[in-house]
């Protein structure tokens, strides 16, 4: 599974970080999210999908075919 944050959509709600803090980090400057690693193991897949569902701006992009 691969994950990324669409920087054009992210406004810094931080919901992704709350769902998967080991995958997402928030910028100290503007609160916008970015991923720590685009490759996500199966053990964190559920958390990443929860982060995607919880994002009000739909800025979390998940590729489950990877």
C-alpha cells in the first residue's frame, strides 16, 4: 500500500495524524500533513484507511494495489 497527501487539498485539520501518527506528521509552520514513508505495511493499513476516511478535505490518497 502506498499513501500520500495532496498538498493542494490539505488545510491542516490533523485528523490523519490522530488516526495514524506513525505515518503522518504535521508541519510546525502551517499544520499541513505529510507522510513519513509512502510505503505502508499491512500492519498499518487499517490506520491509513481510517485516516483517509476521516480527512474532511479528502487529501489522503491511498493506492492499495501497491
